[in-house]
C-alpha cells in the first residue's frame, strides 16, 4: 500500500525484494546493508476482507542485528521496519510511508497534484571495496568498478575525469566503504561515476529550471524521494538589454560583446537562484547532481552561449534543435563538480524547449480529445493535437499583453489593476489591484490601497477591460470606441479625433485609448490566426479543451479571453490555466529519464507550421481583428455570455445604424469557405 499491488512470495523473501518484484520501487542506497534507512515500511494488522487475508506482526521476521544496530545509531520510529532486512513469514499488508515513498505525489507551484513516477538519471550506491592485495594487482578504481558491478549490476562504468586523482584518498578516508553517485540517462549509454564520497551518503538533489524571457523559475528536488524541497523564481536580468526577445537579438547584432554579456547575466541569475532554493531547503548546492533546463529558443541559445542572430531573421534557423547533455561546470553552473545538465529539445525556430516541456506536461499526444495548448507571451507558442497528430506554430503577439504599448500598461506588480468590471447600464467601472483584496467600489478600498497605490493596468486587466467595453457597447466589434456614448457617461472622453474610456480618475489618471485597443486587437488577432491556421491543418472547426500555459496564462479569465477572441469557441469548463507547464515538464524529465525519451520522440513527430509561409494567414488575421471574430461563430460562449448586437462605428467614433456594413470580397469569400 498505497499502490495496492499484491503477489505471492516464498517464506523468507525480504520485503524490499517483494516490493521491487511488484514494481513498487522502494529506495535503498546502501544495497541492503541496513545503513541508509530509506527502505522503511510499516505492517498493518487485522483482517482485510478486500484481500481475503489476515495481516499480523507475527507474519514478519523479528528485528535482527542489522535493524537493532540502525535503531541504536540513527533511531527507527515505532512500528517501522527496514524492508531490506525484514522478511515475509506469512500474509502481510505493508505500507510504504509517505515520507519515504519514492513515487510520492509531487505538488506543483500551482498547487495541482501531479504524480511523477521516479526513475532519475542519478543513483547513489554504497559499496565496500576490497583492500589492496599484493597477490591481486588490481588498481583501486578497478576494484571499485568491480564491486559496483557485483553489488549493483553497473557494467562498463566510466568515471568523471576530475575524480580519478581523488579515488585513492576517498577510499582510505571511508575505510574502504564509499558511496558512488552513478549517472546514466539513456539505457544504451554507458553509465558515469560522477561523484564519490567516503562512507554512506544519503542525499542527492536535482534542479528543474525554466528560463523565461521575463522570469526564471526553479524547483529544487530530492532525487531519492521525488520531494520538491524548494521552489522560487527571479527576474531575468537580460531585460536590461531588451524587453522582448527580438530586441535582445538586435542587441547581439549591434554590440560585439552582446551575446557574451547576456549569457553571463543569465548564468549568474541561475546560480543566484540555485543559492536561494538551497538556502530555503537547507541543502548544500554541491549535493545537486542533475539539472534539467527549458526555455524559448532565444533563451535556450543565450544560456548555452550560442549566438541567436539567425533566429532574428528568416528562415529562423536554430543552431541545434535536439536534446543536449553537458557537464554543468562547462556552462558555469555552480553545483556538484560532476553534475550533468540536460536541455529538452526545441520544436521549431520559435517554438522552443519550453513548449516541449509544456507539451510533455499536458500531453495532448496522450489523449483522444483535440487539445489546444497555448503559452501567451511576446511570442505565443501554440500546440494543437491529440493522440493521432500534433501540430505546432508560433505567432508574434508582441508585448501588449505584458503592458507594453499600452498607455497605462505595466507588468503585474502590487498596485497594478488586475480585474475590471463595467456596468452595462451606467458604464461605471470597478476594479481590483494586485495586493488589495477589495474591489474599488467597496468600503475601505482607498484605505487598503494606500500602501500599493493604483499605478497602472497589467495584462489580465487589459484583456478584461477591452472585453467588458465590448460587452457594454462602449466599443464596436471592430474595436472602435463609440463617441456617441459620451451622452450617457462622462467616462467616454474625446481624445483628438478618437475617444477613450476613463477607467480611473485620479493620480495617475488611467484611460483606455483607441490606440490601446488597436494594440490589443493586433496581438489577439495574431494569436487567434495562428490557432485557426493549426485548426485548418488538423481539419477541425472546434477544439475540445484549451490549456493556458505560462505565468500570464494563469491569470487570464477564460470567459474574457473568449469574448475578446483570443481563443476559439470552447466549453468554458474545458478552458484551464496550467501555470508553469514548461517547468512541470522539466520537473518530469528530471525525476524520470523515461520522460526525456518520451518528449524526444514526440518532438520528432510534431509537425511544425511556419505561419509566415501560409497564404491564408493574412485573411485569418483580418477576420480575427473583430471581437470575438468577424466570421467564426461562438455558440458555446453565447450560452454563457450575452454578446452585444453588431453596430457600425466609424473610425472617428460616430455610430451609425445597426445594419452590418457590406463585407469585403475577401470576407465574403472566407464566409463561403466556412459555410
């Protein structure tokens, strides 16, 4: 228990052996010597009708000298036994306690349970090496390899070069008892001794890291238990070289030492973040033996010290697209000297290892439903598919969703407006700001907001305010602010030849201008057109389920995203935010090397679509400028939200009658195609 697996074994079989035979992996660093204590179990007593057995403490061997010695030295909790020493004497129901379960549940930062079966690339193996003998002239390292093969089955072992001069000293310091850290990623590859320690070493850690253009997120994980020890994040210092990815590529092009400066900056940030999670988890950073990284293609290249210039221009060629293995020290990552580093493969020129990680995490290829997976950022990465076929593309949405190009826009921070509602009758708004629990129309809001202030509007609220303006009739389906609404509300204010909506009258004064709405339309149209293009490639008119990945996606309200036309029509209950799915994919690859092979195989089969080469992309983009869309129906959304009637508003904000304008030849052709 709790796996529920059962079997029949001969009397005298060690419980550890029985568990492993059943596929229940119970950890044992010491090789059954009863010194590491990782194989603890508990026996349940009583009659179990489900299993038709009676389990009793009389059906397990009594404590022997090995367990007594462990109890004296390290202490064995009451009711616990060491499964390497305790043997089966009769019918038993055995619990693997949560605190020692190797395949225990791993909780992501987003507080969603995810069970990750553990099959790490690193294993700790304690051995006792024969002392030198003049009659057996084998070297110390050779005798170490021989006992690792005899006790643990490791054949053809290689050794990290830095360890060779240290082997003799470590063996003698440990009185010939040592723990070897063995790394093997692929079963077809030769295993490496990457660490060697005198005596019994009982801890090994790994890091899973997502290098985003804005934020670097990291998990510190015990490789022996699967437990997340600490999670944290930090800003990507490359922001000082450019807010978005293309500006960073431009910096490399314009500055001879630009690539080196950005590579150094991101590696220093990763090392500081390692120090931070190690401090939180009370872990020595030199006990980190394995690292898995993901990132978009430009972050991927800059982190590895590769010039990203080719990604800034067609045909957007990656220097390398497959998975990569490094010694961590080769790229200046300050962990154990022999630690290994694995980078997930990239999917295409602007669909990176982060998209591969998110695909591994959410697994559209593992299900029958047609899943849309989208990471909203300055460059949206889109994956669409099911178990039959998966296609992927990127779409240049620009920085509008992150607050750039918006008159009062800002990044998500305390004081930023994050939620907006507009009364459709009075056109009066209410909003919430980050760091304050109350809405702006609630008593005590002004007092509560004194600490943070109201400083601007962040991405999630930008989506909501434009969608709410459309639902309230303030803007037309074409995104034009209706100036005639000024007769109803002083919130509609003239701004030259166009009109704006006054969201907050104070200091600072926060308005949503016609140019702001245009920037959002351009961004959302680019994303929707990319999605629609993939739907056409799949031959489907609807998707079954939608997953928003990334930090920004976690705060998008699915209803408003659909009203805006950011995503296609879908049951709202099937639209979910999955947080940092790329980081979760990295975590899966860290804890189970089989997941590395899984995503490598899947990435090779994903069809990459280059939107710039698709002749229909421009028309899809034009149609997607409207809210929700010029020609696509949204029946499921219409069941949840009352969409306003269409009305004509000229570019100068003057509303006409409700008769739809005559469609262009291209729009009529697109409708005929849809019909």
